[in-house]
């Protein structure tokens, strides 16, 4: 038996992943244990969970793999500061203590954390090699083209190559400071959202605007080549030497200073979001076409933070040259931990890749790789809380009851099986509801998630019914909620003249979002798109069977699915986290495995003071 532990730490979204004899046994982000969103610290809790899940001690590890090369990254950091000196001194002064304390001495840190594995070999993979390995090796393809795109690793910001069997090779790269991820983050910052966590908000805002700044971006900010490579004009950016992403010249070009967080969103911000989204999609398409030209492969795998841009992914699938596209569910830094472990097993140890259990099936196990909790654990917890509940010993009865409650308009917190690895809730730690309900989106945003009203919600659709509702082939999958597809014309609702006028003129996005655009208003965005997850029984088990129960009762194979958390908080990891979130919101029902809690039946109603106390524990961003 060979056990390889992969680790990502100290940059963004730390994680650990354990591979045993090529099998992905466990993977989790540290934030789910510490409750600090995007926790960058050493993943002590995630490591402990992975070892416990495998029944191993640290001394039994054969390799410990780290997802990038800190010394090379430090070299890039120093060269950049020297190139801009003395302008970047303030940023340099803030960065150096962290580097000198932890990041620069990663080998020593790993030895300290794993004192029981003192002689275990340490492997430091290249950042984009980790991304590439996380995309190719778990994919369903024996061979595929590889494209990785993010902010920056050591020097690379994008790479492409090819994978064949148990080997991958990166052929070309784009280097810092020219970066699609950092370009998108610059607009994220300028529009008033937090860098490294608010990019998906910018993507959700884009359909409210028009890409009127697209040509301005291409004229002044970057020189885009036909092959997707580009050269950025750094006179407009501040991220190399400063503490902000953009500078005064950038602000003058786009009509004013950066938006303050929580300030009113103007049409200008919506148009900027639409413009950078259009540019991102164009760059991704050009990159993909070049990769296809050089590799001739019908298959493409993607990883890196930019691969979480599901709108661009959907366009790539529909308009790109590849027949099949597979994206690592934990495409960002967290997935690097998994990639590092897989890289060691296949690339360095030269182990053969096993065939998928079913044709076209990947090796990611639905990305349900985190902790699970037994009914006994939950029963004891609810006893301690003295919370009224029901236990269902028959799964069919349980699912029929939950489906009935959803059909009545109830919002359900769903906690079942192993926790998801990656940023998306995939039916294990989800808040779910009836997609046909006109008020569902507004209620979830304002009373459950406490977040911006313009944010869309994702649909889950039964795999066998996807082509009945969305512009996708019946054999196309999106099990990890990483594709956007249009809602079919037959399900769309014709807008009245007043509604069309409101869509263009009303500055209040809450009014725009409440206009029904389809027979599934809770999941249809303003441009008739939906970020969908296809659900099948092999990957999703009980969640699939719940959706089948809902379909039997309503005739509808689509439900709303959003992550089980409130704004500023990581997705819940434990029954305690779920219970606390349930009490802090207007959620109607909580399902913890076989147990059901109903807010209306709780003897002790939570007071506003108690709710405020719960919410105070969450840092709202």
C-alpha cells in the first residue's frame, strides 16, 4: 500500500488530499473545520481528517507532496519588488514577515507538522503541474488536452499541454504579470468586491449589463493575440507593487474611482462586469482553439481559478473545438493539494491509471470526499441541543415528506453523506427549494443567505431530463455545477412592455431579479441562463432519489440548490454548523441524514437577539 498526502497552504483556500494506491480516499478544505472563509493557514484539521478517513498514521505516509515551489515563488516576488522599487516598499514590508516566518521555510514547516513522518520524502510540484494533474488524472479521458488558467503560480499564469495514460506534459505558458486571473480580479476589485472571493459575484452581475467597455479594454489594457496569449499594459494596474489591484489611470479610463463595498451598484459597474466577462470568454476560446490546434485531441480538461468561471466554460463547451470538456471541481488552490498527490503517484511513481468503473465516469467520486456523520452522532447532538425532531427509518417515507415540504414552498437545509470538496454545494451540504416558486430567489437571497439581491441560484436537474429544460445534449453532464447553459425557449416567459422597460431602466436590481423569465423563475437568470448541476444516482445517491421523489409529486425534475451557509461563512461542515445556520435564518426545515427539524414545531422560537448573536459570529464580506 502506498499513501500520498497532498497539501496546499499559506496562500488561499488551504486543503489536504489523500491518495492511497491511486484511489482518492479523502480531500477537504481547512475552512470547513476552522470556519474561516478561504482559510490560508496550514491545513492541520484537513490533514487529520484525511488520515482518520484512511485509518492511517502520519508515519505510514510514503510521500508528502506540496502543491507549488515556494522558493521559486519567492524569487518572483523579489524580482517584482526590485523592478518597481521604491514604489512597492509598503507592500514589500507587509509581505516579508509572513514569507520569512512560514512560506519560505516550507520544508521545515512540513517536518514540524509531521514529526511522526520525519523521514517521509517531501515533493514540491510546480503550481501549474499540480493544477494540470488535478484536471487530467481524475478525468474520464485516457488522453486529453490540458489548459490551466489562474492568477499566478510561481511565474506561470496559464499553461497548456497534453495528458496521455499516466503522464502529462506542459508545452507552453503565459508568465506573470500578464494574467487573465489577475485581470478579472482587477475588475472585481474596481467594482467593489473582494479579490479572491468576489469574482463569482462579478460573473453574476455581468448579465445585467452590456459589454460597452470591451473594445476599450482590448485597446488600452491588453494586446490580445490570435492564439489567446496577451500582453497587459501595466501602466493601468497596481498589483505588482501596491496593495490595490488598479490605479488612478485605470480609474480615469473607466469613469471614476473604485466602488466602495456595499455602495449602490450603478449601470456602469454592470456594464464593466459584462465587458470583462466578454473579454474573458474571448481569451478562453482563443486559448482553447490554439490548444486544440496543437494537440488535435477531442478532449479538454481545465483547472486553475479561472476554470471556475462557469459562464466561460459553458460557452467553451458550446462554441469551442472540443467534443468533451471536464473541469476539476476544486479548480482553485484547494485542488492543487489533490493534484500534487496524484502527480506523485502517476508521474513520479509511474503507476498505471485504472479504467473508470463505467464508460465516461470520472475518478472524482462526485467530489464527495469530505467527512460524513452517522445517525448516532446526530441523534446525540440533537439530544444535547434538546431540539424537537423526527427520525425516519424508511428512506422512501423521508424523501416523500421532504419533497412534499419543498412543493409547499418550504426552504430546506439538506445535510447528507460526505461533504463536498471544492467551492460548490453538490447536494451534500445544500439549501434547496422549488425552482417553480416565484418568490424563492428573493427569499433565499434576503432571508437565508443575507447576500446581494442580484445573485442567481443554481438549478439541479435530473441527468436524464437535462435536454428537456436546458440547451445541452442529453449525454452532456455538469455534475460539478461548472457549466452555464440557456433555458430552452419553450420554458421562457414573454416579458410585458413594462417588464422590458424595468429591465433596462430600473436601477434597483431587486426589481429586475423579481421578474419571472421562465416557468422556473427561481433559477433563470436575467439573460435566460442557468448554472446547472446534473444529478445522477451513481454519483449523488440519496440526493438523486430525493429529486426523483420531487419529480413524482410535481412533474418537475428541477430544484433550486445553493450552498448551505450564509454570506461570509464557509459551507457548513458538521451538524453543529448546519444547526447554527438553521437557527440564524428563516430556513423552514433542516434535514440531518434521517432526522428532520421543522422551525414551526420548535418549542423555543429563536428571538431576534439570539439571531443577531448567531449572525455576529459570521464575518460578512
